[in-house]
C-alpha cells in the first residue's frame, strides 16, 4: 500500500516534519511511504494550467498512484500554510482533472499552541470535502506538542507515540473498509469523471 504524506511545515526544524519522521519510523510493514517536496512547486497560476510545469505533473502522479494520503499541517493564523494550499490547488486542477477525487485521506497537525491546529484542520477538512476526498473523521488528532523530541529529532514522548500509532491503525482500517466496499478511488480507477472545482 502506498501512502503519500503532505507536510505543511517546510522549515528545517519543523515540528510537523518531526511528526512525519516519527510516523514514517512506526509505519506498518506493508506500507510504502512517500512525501512530496511542496516547496519546489511554482506558485499556482491559471496561465500554466494548459501546459502543466513538470513538478506539478509529478505532484499529480504522486497523488493519483497513492492508496491513501496523510496531511500533516501546521496552523498559520488559524488556517493552513500557503505552501500547502498551493500544492492542493495545483493537484485539484485543471478543471475536470481533480487528482483528489475519491481519495482516502486523513489529517493531523501539531502546534505548540493550545488548540493544536484545530483551526487549520477545520479549514483543510472543508477544502478536502469540496474536492470530494474521503476524509477519515476519527480519531481527530489535534496535537499540542512541547518537548516531545530529543536533539536528534527522535520522538521521546510515549503518549504521543501512542496517539500516532492509533492514527496509523485507524487510517489503515479506513482504507481497507472502503476497499472492501468498493468505494473510493484507487490508483487503478483514477481520473474517469470530470469533477469540481469549477473553472
Ligand atoms: C505565520 C505564522 C502564523 C502562526 N499562527 C499560528 C496559529 O494560528 N495557531 C497556532 O497554534 N500556532 C501558530 N503559529 C505557530 C506555529 O504553530 C509554530 O511556529 C509551529 O512550530 C509551526 O509548525 P512547523 O514547526 O511544523 O512549521 C504561527 C506561526 C507562524 C510562523
């Protein structure tokens, strides 16, 4: 199973990137992990939609071959970082070629702040719903993170480890349940029907 991660924090010391590394280390054995360098995408412009930049084509391919997608988002001013929105906008285009349609997705995020990225995740849920992704509703994973990592960036907090393990298990079950029901869009079914968003 291929799971693609979008990590909205691109700084060297990003807390959310550390969460990603911890999740990669504890991933189930049959899972292949990938991430996409969203910081290498150009700024979205409709001028480039007819002839997509190569990085954008790579992005759409990565989304389309994934069996599941995890978004790990920081919270910037109670929303998601612009760099993450930029990647989502690209993958949703051009009109009729929304790569997220029917994809099994899950969202989590970490912040030192009290609401643990609730505001960002709330916005992200709305975006993904509009894009007809199938977002795992539970467990909601709003992480207020202080000293959970050592100087090497390794996860040292057992409680956080438990939360991330539960997230993994829940997401695998979410994907398998929809697989069994024949719902959702998998790599082999992608891109059959035109869909929102509107031009
Ligand atoms: C522009 C900006 C806006 C921020 N807004 C919020 C916010 O609304 N809520 C919050 O909890 N933290 C906020 N923060 C603090 C971030 O949660 C913190 O910097 C966090 O470490 C960012 O995630 P990252 O380390 O993965 O990049 C903000 C930080 C920046 C730079």
